[in-house]
């Protein structure tokens, strides 16, 4: 494992972190820990995962490459679509509401799918992550939610009545739940909103997603928090959401259709 101190990291990537950001990163429980390494090495590992600043250990890097090689082609295309439509849009191609011309998206995709493949993936996505608009020529596409880029005119429906959303669940990891309880609030982190599932198929399928937090939406609205529904039904809030407005539950505490946990996905 590469050993480095704060100064070394800042020299390696001077625009990566300022000293305060680095200290905060060290204190967060999402920092990735490896057996037998000290806190400095753990920080280096976290930077690797979040910013690709430093090469990962060879064994882990090889395992990742093998997993990617065995990945379904449609999954790879879907991930690339998410990257371009949520986080790193083609320069000058995204409008203020998050729309990108479909032909432009296709030209910028590394996997070089055709329009038919993209439309099939959009139609088959159970979570309805993407929306295609055929009312314009050429057609355009956007991500339903999950953006890290700021959108001036996000296509969201305001929620003012808690009865409209009877169930809202935020799914997180055990370590992140400890951070939430310690800090006293849920934060949107790098995204533009905190996400709450309103239907079972919205639930995260990551192996680490083990903690279910049910939101008291009525109380949250009374406190003045603003909530929105994305086009695929996910409840969104810019936050922060006080931890007093959520409580940890088991799947069995939810309506019957929620009881079956989502199958884990490959990393």
C-alpha cells in the first residue's frame, strides 16, 4: 500500500483537496479501510476510490478488470449513459433541464451503441432511470434523477401532501448510518438531492445497502423541508434532513410488497 502524508497528497494533486477537505475526509467513515494499514494509508485508499488520484492495489485492480470484462454489455452501456447524463455531460450538450440530444449522446459514448440499443435499455430499465423525448427532432434524452451537475430547470414535481407518498425509504450502509447518527442529519453528498425510494424497485441493490431509514414525510413538510418527485417516482430533497425525521426499520415493517430484499448486484 502506498504511504503518504497530507503534504504529499497535496503535492501530487494540488487542486484535489484543501487541508480542511482532507481532514474532513479522514474523519468520514466511508473512508475505505484495508487490514493492517494506518490512517494515512486509509486516506490514500479513499482518495483512490473517490478521485482516482492514486493507483489501487494490484489485486483489487485486477479483480475490478475481471468483473468489468464479465459485465453484460447493456449494463456497461447503461453505466456510461448515467455518467454522461448525470455527472459528466458532453461539453455544451446539456440544457438547463438536463436534456441531451440523443445523436450527440451516441457520438460521445465509448461503447458506441446505436440508437436501437439505447432505446431498448431505456425501455427495459425497471427503475426508469432515463427518459427519451420524441416530441422534438432529433429526439433528446435525460436522466430522471441522480445528477451531480446543477440543473437550473430540473423536471421535478413538488410534493406538498404527505398522503401522496405513503412510503419513503432511504437506504444506506452500516458505516454511513453511523456517520448520519453522529452528525445528526442526512446530507446529499455529491448529488443534488437526497434520494428516498417510494416503490420497492427504487431500492438500492448494492451489497453494502443494509440499513433502511423510513422518512416521516408529514413531519418533514411541517418543518419546511421541500420535497420533489422525479419522473420515475423517486422522492428527492436537497436537505439536510434532520436524523429525527427518519427511523431505522426492517423490511418486514413495510407493506408486504416491500418485504423481499432486492438481489445484490455485482460491484
